[in-house]
C-alpha cells in the first residue's frame, strides 16, 4: 500500500465532475492519502489503460459513468473491466437517476460493483475506499506505509543535497563540506560517549537504544543549512521543521513492541505509550504533506 490512491475515471465529460473530483481528493486527504485520477472518455480508451499491465495493476478503483455519449455505455465498460481485472471494484454512476443503474446491476452477474448518483459520488467512492483499505489500515500495515513513505522522503533529501551542491559556488560547497565534518566530529564525541554506556551494559535488552552515525536527521539539517547559506527557499526551510518533528515518530515505528491478544494487536512505543490508528492517520497526513514538499523541491531544482 502507498500514500497514493489511483482512480481510473471513465467519463466522457470530465469537466462535469470536477467538483466531485475535488471532493474525493479532499476526503481522501483527510485519511492521509492522495487521490490521483486518470480520465478515459470512452470504453475504448479505458481499455487501453487497463491493457497496460503496469498501469492497470496500480489502479485501485474504477469510477464509470453509465451514459458515455455516442459510444458504448457503462454496461459494456463493466464487462471490459471484468474481463481484464475480475476483482477490481467499480462505482457505476449516472447523472439522470439511479433506477436504470439498479435495474442494470440486478440483471448483471458481476460482483464488486456499486452504484451512485453523480451528486453522491464522492461519498460513495470514499465509502468504497474505506472498505478497500480497512484491512491495510490496521496498525501494523500502517506502520509499513509510513516506513515506505519516509524512505522516499529520505531519497528526495539525498537528491536535493546532490542538486543543491552541484549548483553551488565554491564557497558554499566548502561550507557544506565543513558542516559535514563538524557533524561527524560531534558524532565521534557522541559515539565515544555512547560506546562507554554500551560497555557498561549488563543487559543486552537496552542495546536497541543506540543508533547513530550519519542519520536522516543529519542530512535534513545539512540540507536546511545549505539552503539557508544560499539564501533560498525560506518557506520550504520552515516547512522542513515539521518533517523534523515527525522523524522521531517514524523512528519509533522501527522499535515498537507488539502485544498480541488472539487476532488483535496493539503497538507500544519505546516510552510504553500505545500507538493508535488515530495516531497513524495523523502521521500519514503529515507525511503526505512532507512528501509533496520534497517532491516539489526536487522537481523545481532539477528544472
């Protein structure tokens, strides 16, 4: 599972559903996911999308209008989707009433098909989304989503460091390398101090508390200092502080304690505080904003 939720939207008048698209995006974002919609204006175009194994496999949901203008209607579209992806969920909708949708579905033989009026489409689509991801939003799967997202952010930070350094003048390059050396000196001091603590341990259960060297936090601070020295991206530097605040929460997820009771599981951080699904939702929302910040910066600086 990822922070993106991909929708194939079969609609011959995409401009007529922009309000619904924005509403779906808003509702999914509150859950900590980004809605990506790819429009197909006909059954044939939808088939070309679905015929691409890589693209098709990444579609999470299909939204399909019943009336597709002069071409085949949504009933033909459903058969096409089912032939390619037998278990893909479809929301079938109409702007002119749902009676014919109900009749069409009652006569059909396919499962995993939902119907809606165009007006109610956002709530229906988000309801299907919640049913789809309910299992993967349990606490342990959410942990994987968070770790995957933060790995991508770490990659973006490395990319930004390379680009900023490549565009820097000699003075800024020298300053950046000096910062690295100073950070490593601090690391050595910390490492020596922490090594003594490790040497004094009498119980190996405590050794998990010692992780260092050149961490993600070091790279983030370096990036902020380089941008500050260059006198650029003041707003972005401020926003990076928010990611710095989420990093300890991310790091905690690598060292949680899982308590099982039958089929249920509870996760506790190193302080003994339970990590709830609400905590994970808030963390996903924050990470999505952080992810988009670094994504924009990479695109901007590489342009």
